[in-house]
C-alpha cells in the first residue's frame, strides 16, 4: 500500500475533480485509490476520511453549504482536542468529593427492617383474638354451679339404691342350695376306671373311584419347548 | 515551477484489468513524487495512448500543489 500524503491527495482532488462534493470524493476514491492509502470515507456528510491507523481528515470545507462555497481542504481532526470551546467561567474544584452513588447506604440489622420485625411478631399473635373471646365466653357461660347443686339428688338416689342391694344380698341365704348340692356327689359316678364303652362307628371314608386306564406313556413327560 | 516540484522516482507499469462487462482495459500506471510530495499514482489508458496526457496531469498537480498553503 502506498504511503499516505494528504498534500498529494488534495492536489489530485483539485486537479481532476474541480467541484468539491461527497460524490466527487467517492468517485476519486474509486478511480484513484492509491492516493487514499486504504482510507475510508466516513461521517454522515461523507466528506471525511479515516486511515487504517485512525487518523481522520476533513476534506471538504463547508460541505453543508452551497456548492460555490465549498473547497477541497485537508483539515486534520485531532481526537485529543476538546469538543467545544473551553468554558471561560468554569468553576474550580471544591473541597468536597462527589458522593459515590453506587455505594449502598444504611445499616441492615439481623432482624431486617422494622416492618419485618413487627410483621414477624404479629404473625405469632394470629388466632389469639378467638382465644380471648372464647375465654371470656366460658367465664360468662359457665353454669356448672347449678349442675353441682342438682347432682346431690342423684347422689342420694344412688346411695339408696346401693343400700337396697346390700340388704337384698344380706337377705339372700344360699343355705338350702348348699344342702341340695351335697347329695349330688352320690349321684355322679365319679370313680376312676377304664373306658369300657364300645367304640363309636368309623366316619365314612371318601372314595375317589377307579383310576384312569394306563396308556403306556411316561409318567412325567418333559415340558413343551 | 518545474524546479519546485520535480518528478521524482517515476515508476511505470502496464496493467490490464477486466471491466464488469467483460472487456479488457489496458492502462499504464505512473507512480511518482513531485518534490517531497507524493506518492502520486496516475493511470493513463493505453488504447488510445496519448503521450502528452501524463505531462498534462503532472502540470495540473504541480499547479495545485503550488496553490496549497505551506
């Protein structure tokens, strides 16, 4: 690739493309690429070039103006220059440093936020309303005192019943029953001896009938494959 | 004016390129310096070949090199 000389480029543009325009610049780029040394035409108005090493030149003066006012030029675009004019009334740096907005503020405790703490304890108190209400109702609805007082009558009736049963048991004399059972011993033949009664008849034996005739084959043929 | 920007390091080369319609374009490529400016690369068509075309182009380039701000 030929080395780049911006003076040669501008001289060529002046000599062979008298009308400065973006179209003529593109035509020159196509017809005489050696002068551009690999530069590409950049920017929306297509009037600047950038070399492969990054250097940029503005080649058309007043490219947005009327055709008569345009000129071929070689204005080097310095990337390190400030974009606009320096602020003549710029403030000087103060003693404070700007706050780092990415820093997280605040201290988060182990229990979390206050709302979280209150909510956690409120959840433990759930259902206690019903407990309190039920406890109040029991104290008001208890009528056991009347039931205790009324049970004395049932108790006395049970006592009377018990006394009656005991009296009946007292009056029941099993003496005559004992005397009657004394004579049973002579009636029961309770002496020990050999069993001399005839044996009972045998129970009937199941008779399966005659076996099937033997055909002569093996008793245990092998299983089928 | 010739002494300000003498033609220097001239290299001539004939080359042929195929155009998009399939025709062959033969041209002579001149690579040269004008003084310390350059390199300039000019292509002159070989058919028909005009011997004075190169001189005319060099004069035009010289004229505008002179006009450039120093």
